[in-house]
């Protein structure tokens, strides 16, 4: 190519302007190093349960390696529908279900279904970076309404959010329990948001990936928008097998949409990934059928490790750890250390400790760090806190 070439080889501007993942940037600096304790990604360190793996192996052995329906095999869609109907006490028909190749794929397809260039999207933040960047692929505009710490807990200013949901807003994105903070929406807020969005015709896109991972033993799941769905509502729920069933590498999830969208959703599945591999669908179905003990064990473990890590971190000078209701993270800050990306990189190189920088989750996250506490051995967390303590003593 010469300087006079009039046609530059590059992606369109909207793609060039997408933010890269700071989590990956930090992880890439230390991944593969045996001296680094990695807590940067959001996944359990426990492998998927054996009975789930065995079901996928059985499917492979029987030669189930062919194309399946775009929206997923009927046996899995029906199983998901029954699971959700029981979980939320509101009938969910299988015709509203699509099996997708991961939760993040579901979020992308939801945006493709709804968004046009310059559409206004409001997101409750800080938030997993993929969620805020995906609408920008469609050239939509994302405006942020930040959670705040009040009385030692992550909270939502509901009135501020409703004020931001002005007529003409195309969609609201809510992730609860929230990645990275662990904030969990309450029932009153769900009802208020549903009523407001009905009034103004605003879509609600729910990232429900962590809905089962709540610390309150009295709750089977976090409060859900699906529990309030009525015919004509503009609500899309995106979920995944990754977190509650420890199936991150399987790349399996689902979407719940109004039945008016099902046909168009099928087209987008065809044009994005066509269908999910059948052994993965078999594994997902058996996870729903027999996996409740696995979910319960993970929930119990997360409640324990959350308390253990929070107490250990709060014993260090200058560390702030707000309370949260769910997910698998502690989002904390250290007084005087406000460059979270630089700090996370220093922790990898100088302390052998891999954490996610808060700035990865938006500008309101800068100065914070995210620590995934979904670990099977307490000593791993305590070793990490000890490494952080020694680092702070030096700096």
C-alpha cells in the first residue's frame, strides 16, 4: 500500500471507538505465570459437575454432532421454561425461549433486535464493560446512572434513574446482582421501573446471569422483572449457565423475549451463530434437571467466602468494602490509590496478585478493584490478602 491509496483498510468508526477490556489487559500481563494468584475473571475455580460433563460426553459418543434448531432443541427450551416458571411464580412459555451461545451473545442479539443508530440507552453502572460497549456496535448512545455507596452499602438512587428514563429512551439495561459491585435490586425498585417503562414504552434488558447467586438464604433468586411480565411488556431477560452451574467455558445461555419477537429472534440467531452444539444443550438440560444441589453448594460457598474476604480486607488500613447482596465479587477501594488500572498492573508484577481494575467497569469504577471470591479453598483468598497487605506496607 502507498500513501496515496484512497481506501484505508480499517473497521468502521463505531468499532474503532469501542473500548478494549482493561480486565483482559491486566490478565494478559500475568496469565500463565505460576507465581500469580488470579482473581481477575468472574468464574468459580471448581470444574463443572461430573454428571453434567458425563451427559455431554454421552451425547458426543452417540454422534449428536449435527445442526439443531435455531432457537434450541425443544427439550431444552421446555426445561428452561419450566425452571423459570417455578423460580419466579409466573408462567413462561417455551415459545418465548431461545438458547444462545452464551449470555454475552444474548446481550448482543438483544441489542440487534432493538437498537438503531443514535438510540438512547440508559445503563445502571458501574457495569461489566461488554454490556455498555455492545450497544455502541449498533451506533447507539449509552448514558450511565451510577450506583452509590450509602450507609456502607451499594444502593440505587431510584428517583435519579427514573428521571433519566425520559420519553424517547429506547432501552434500560439492568444487571442484578451487579457485576462488579454485587448490588442487588429490591422488589420495590423493580415494580417502579416496570411501571415507568410501561408508561413511556421503554425496553428493559435484564442481565440475569447472577440472579441465583444471592447471599440471603431466604431467597431462591434476586427480585426479577420476569415475575412482573404481562402481555405487551417490553422486557427481555438474558441468562447463562456460566455462573450458577459453573459452566463458563461451555458458552451456553438463554433469552426470554415477548412472543412477538420470537420469529425475528430466530433470524438473528441464524445470522449470528446458527445453533448451539447439541452436546452442550444436553449438558445444559441435565444441569437444570439435577443441578439444584450444585447451585446451593455454590451459593453457600460464596456467602462464606464473601464474609471471609470482606473481613480480611477491612482489617487492612484504608480499605473500604461496601456491603452487597449477591454475585461473586468484592468491589473495594484503597484510600489514596486512585489509578485502578495502574494499581492492578503493579499488583500483578510486584505482588503476584491478579485483580480486575475498577476502571474496566466505567469511570465511576476508577479507584476501585474487583476481587472474585468464587474459590474452593479459603487459604487461596487469605494468601491473596497477605500479598496485598505486604504490597501496601511497601507503598
